[in-house]
């Protein structure tokens, strides 16, 4: 899934080694900033770990992704789910008047992408009670045909877990892959000469096939021990921690709220959306979760408060953060400085690393394309600091 700050590269270049060295000694694994669930999945599926996992995040889509894996201890039958969910949605959507109009619009397409987009947006102004995607995002992030298909797939999601969780997770992953947006869903591509080709590519993706592919990827992934996932702020999850837990901390580094980047995925996870506005089709601020870490005036205090709370629980902590200064005002060096106030900071090379790579920014950095440019790079070279923090007195 497209995700800012994905940990896949880090897991293969040092973070995985630290996790493997510490997990055998831990009673449980906790991730209060679950994000796309990459680290959770890494720990959950490894047979030798067999640790209960607790995941948390401010955004529901993140919790859905986590629960799809840690909420079950066995594989699922993809063909069975496909028949009871995808095939049922196919039969229903093909009878939809809006779907038929969408197909006709596709056939009438003359090759003028700007005209196609404008006609698509006009069509998606037609009221629909099937789901939230058609009116909120049709003609913007998704073609009309994709939008109505997403709504019917959402309408036919199974009622009970674990199938409900895995189907909803597959739908979220498919939406991330289909979205006509530069990396995330902060803003859709506009029908300009340069971006028009990317709209064509994204709008040409078959939603049903994308969902099925995501299902097949998720199906074999499951926890060795069933875990929990909660929609909650990290500070509310910390009191659940116990001595002997291993806690992975990867807080927001952007000065822009993450809910701005993933509001389309959040809408799918919630199954509803209020009024949207602006180029990004954003919901109202009161519908978008806010993290103190993404507020430059609060980020340092949020860091200090988090470290104090973790130290009181006497847990082991793996803390990751960009080494250089991020747009929320924090840096890896600042994290290391504050960590030493409350934890014993391991100085072993294997426990303190700087991992080089690239990450998607979308507001997560202060760097511009050129010296006098106001445009930020979408991906930049990065150095991520990984720290192992031990309770003092151990």
C-alpha cells in the first residue's frame, strides 16, 4: 500500500535485526502508531515469535489493516470470500443505473482527458445512496465506474469478523492502489497536460481485480497469537502497557496532519463521509483525527510526555524517527537527547542505527526541489535513526 514513511526498507536493513534480537525476551509487542501495519505484520506472521500484539492508531483505516492480520490465527479461503462478497457486488452493481451511465461515459470517451474528467465529475454529482465514494470522490480520485464499484463492494462487506476485517482491509488497499493521486490521497491529479496520463492509468485499474489481488495477499497472513487493535491516541494506549512489553514507537514526523493524506482510506474504513470541499475533497476538520506530533507548537511536549509515560511503565522501546529535522520541528537527534533523560540508551552498534533510504514526504520535510523553489520533493533521500531504549536500573 502507498504509505508515507513505510518501514519495509528499514525492516530489511537493520530494524528487523533489532526486532529479532529483542522479541524473544518480550511478553507482548505493542505498536501505538500502527500506520499501514508493516511492522505489526512482520512480527505477527513470524512463527518463532508467537507474541500477543496490541496495535493502536488515531485513524480507523490503520486499525482495520492491523486487525485483518492480528485478529485471526488461521488462513482464510479466498474463493469462498470472493463468491460471497466480490461476486455478489458484481451482480448488484451491474443493475445500477449509475454504473450503466458510467460505462456509457467510458465508451464515449474521445481522448480529451480534461473533457472526460469534467463529464465524470458532473455525472458523480447525481445523488447516490449506495455509499460515500460516488458523490465524495467520483471524478476526482476515482473514475465514476470505479467509484460506484467501491460503493457496492462496501455495501456488501460481510457483517462479522474475521471476514469483515479482511474484506475491508482489501478494499482499503485497492483504493490506495487505484487512487489517481501522487502517492497518497492528499489531493487527486488534475487533468493537466502532464498529469492527465496518470489519471488515465489510475482510472483504468479494475477495482474488482485489485480487491481480489489484495485478498490473496492478505489471506495467508495471520498472527501466531490473536491480538488487539484499537482506534485511540497513543497516550491512551500507554496505560495498557506492562513491564516486559516491547513497544515500537514511530510517531508522525510531518507538520501536516496525517489525516489529510489518508482521508479517502478513512472514509472507506468508516463507511461514511460528510460534506467534502476543496481540491483534495477534504471532509470537515472535526472528522479528521489530529495528532499533537503533527503540530509544531506541541510536538516537543508530545515527545516528552510520551517518553515519560513509557518510562513509568518500565517497558523496552524501539524508537524510530528521521535523523534530520522534520517539518513538525522534531529530529532523530532531539529524540535521542530527550530519551536519555528517562531511559538507558543502548550505544551498541546493533542497537543504535542510522538507516539510509528514501521516503515519501508530502509535507514531511522542509526540502525544496531547488534553492528558490516553493515546491517540495515527493520523495527524498533520508536517514532514519533507530534507537533501543531500556528502562533505567536494568
